[in-house]
C-alpha cells in the first residue's frame, strides 16, 4: 500500500493534523522535539498496531485527551484502502480497514507494511541478543502472517513451560516430570521450526546486507565490504529435544527455560571481528542501517511491492559522505525521511513537510508546511479536522 494521506487527532503532540505524502521521497524537516518522529510513528502504527519506540498505547494519546485517532488513506495496486485506528485511554482500542473491523494484526500486514530505521536501531549491533532476534522475527512476520502465528505459539509454550518449572519449586516429582515431557515435546517442535526459519532468513539477506553496507560505506569501488552474520544456537548441533533433556535439572533449579530459540543470537562481524565490541561507532551505525535496508529489499522482492520506508533522523547517525551514499542508493518506492538538519543536495525531494511549534508554544499546537514543489513552499496550519 502506498500511503497518500495521513490524518491525526490527539496523537502524541498533535491536536489535529492532515498531510499528503508523495509516491517517492517525502522529507519531514523540523527542530528536535517538534514532532517529526511522532509522524513516522503514526505511519508505522497503522500497519503493525504497535509503536516502533516500544511505547505503550496510552503514551500515544495526547496529554489531556481521552482518545487518539490515526487515519491513513492509500492505494494497493488498483484498490483504494483506508485504515483507521482509535486508541482509547482505559477502554478498548479499535481498528477499521475500509470501515470493516480488524480482528488480527495480520489482516493489516497483508495490505500495509513499513520498514523503520531510527537512531535506536544501533541496539541491533550494540544491544543484547533479544534485539537481533526481534529484527528477524519482525521481518518474518512481514513476509508471511503465518510466521506470526508460529512465534505466538512459541511464546505461549514458553509461558506454560516456565509456569510448570516455577510450580516445581526446585524439585521434580512424577507429575511434574510428565508435564515437562509434554511441554518439552511442543517446545522442541515449534522452537526448532522458529530457529530454522530465522537461520534461513538470515542466509537469504546476507548478500543484501553486504551490498547495503558497501553502498552506504562507499566501499563498493574496488573493494568488497567485509561484513558477515551467523545465526548462533548452540543447541542445534544435538537438536532441541536432547538439549532440553540435558538442561532440565538446571531449568528446574532456576525455574526458567534456559535453552531454546528464545536465547539464540545473531553474531555480526565487520572485517572479521565482532561488531558489538570491535567495530567503530560509524561502522556499527552503518551495519544497523544495512540490516534494515537488506530486510526492506528482501521484503520488496518476496512480496512484489516495496514497504513504506521510514527513515528517522538518519543523517544524525551518518557522516556527510555516508549520508550522500545512502541517498544515492535509496531503494525504489515510497520513502519518508525525517531530519532536524539540512537535506543533502543528493536528495530528490518530491514533497517537503516542515513541522515546528507554533508561536504561542501551546502543547500540541504545531504548524505544518506541505510543499509539493520545494522551491515554492506554501505554509498551512496543521488544524484539519478528524471525525
């Protein structure tokens, strides 16, 4: 789905807002704290019903309001699509697709997908294993909704198994042993499939990661970017059933599942050394962006349509040379790029949205400047209505 229009009512810092987006590159520009990231967060929320900033739904409702509304209109091939979601404090949120209730997030994932890069994505390289597992899992869900069901099964099985381990209180009787046997069998089957799909996906995007890293680092001229990734699951050699059997006494003692796909990692290397501990800050930032771009390119090929690419304050993470290189290698499709600074000359801007606090400084009062032709800017107030 190409997103053509976005309406917000009482979302984050916005009281009312209506903007139009270009089919190609839309640049959102404004000072820090003006609300640029809030716009991108709203766009991403329409396709996932979650905040890429890991914020709870209640944090998305403007202070002093009881509900927030996000509405996005666009096209998928020849179809016109309208997604509307309402977040209610202390109540039940609801989402509509072409005026019909959405009961599963996967219904949205089949029509509207986004790829988000934000400064926080540095955790993909510097953070713990959970960040890298989440990267793969989110991409798996974007590629096929059934992957989301498989991941939900894994979470449910782990919750049940951990409940039994806590119930054991450090001791195993025949009843506990029998129950653990049941959940171990379920975890072995589902956990092995999750790990296999993650590892297969990582292999599939490896070449794209290398190319994207080389594009951004400008290392393509005569020298190959030396980056690599490996799915690390020490239990896979023996198999998960054997690993769970060996770990049972320790699991019972600790009251938690200590081995399985929920503990796996992705090992990333730059120039043959672990990127988490040996790569420079610039290399780490470039690798994080390369991972996102690789996932975006892979999803585009697999799905036949590019997800909406959202780049939040990306120039603050890259030096001028890498910023220019990124712009020269932006994938085809719709891109929304938010920046607090200048836009490099290499950018081919189709639409510009300028966001700034109004002169009265009132919370949630913003001005938006929508520019179809960046040379001829037309100021308009962000005070459209949302019913």
